[in-house]
C-alpha cells in the first residue's frame, strides 16, 4: 500500500487544484468540479508515490560516485572488481 502522507509541497498542489476547481465550476457546477479536483489530488499523490517507490528500488543501497552504477553488497560491480 502506498503512503499518502501530507507534505509541505502538498499545499501548492491543493492551491492549484482549488484554482482548477474554480476555473471549471462555471461549466460543470461546483459539486462536479470538486469531485474532479479531489480525484486529481489523489491521482497525483498515487503517481508520485509510485514514482518514488520505483526510484528507491532502482537506487537500492546507493549509486557509485565513479561510474554511476548501482551498489550491490556495499561494492560497485564495475569499480571494485578486485
């Protein structure tokens, strides 16, 4: 399960989605625009959580400063062959 914890940058996301809600409310009504904005909020949060999880899996223990490859068992497979 993805953790959708609140972060400081979410304030900017909420402010932007409120502006989107106000922008589409004359065309759809306030209830539908609120539903769309809430859906966008959770959609963006889930997308960011999945992206962060994939980055964490790719990085693993870290990245070698010499060649940029993934560190496995605290050694770089390219630089620490000896």
